């Protein structure tokens, strides 16, 4: 079963579950739900700085807006199709 299918089944289950079950599920997941999702970690920042430097020094050729949109669209389609 794909991740999207699992999410849909879980969401549907929670939607129709009684209050006691919803609270129990929330209690199981509360710590994860409340964790701050910080992507700007030291490693991420270093990687972004390296990529910017590579572009500025012409080590790599940057992608244009159309290329980025096409690649992102392709990846989204693959994810949604469960590939």
C-alpha cells in the first residue's frame, strides 16, 4: 500500500472514530506532532551555501525556472502514482 493510500485510510479512520479513540491516537503521536520541524539545520545551511558558491563560481550551471518546475512536477507525479 502506498504512503498516500495509508494516509487516506488513517485520515478516514480518524474522521469517523469516536472521541476516546481520537484522543488515544493523539496521545500516541503528540510528541511528534508538537516537535518543531526545523529544516535550517547546520548541515542544511552548509549545503545551501556550497550550492550557492558552486553556482557563483560557475562550477555548476544553474537550472532556470522552467527546468525547476518541470522537474518538481515530474517528481510530484511519481510520488502521487506511488512510484
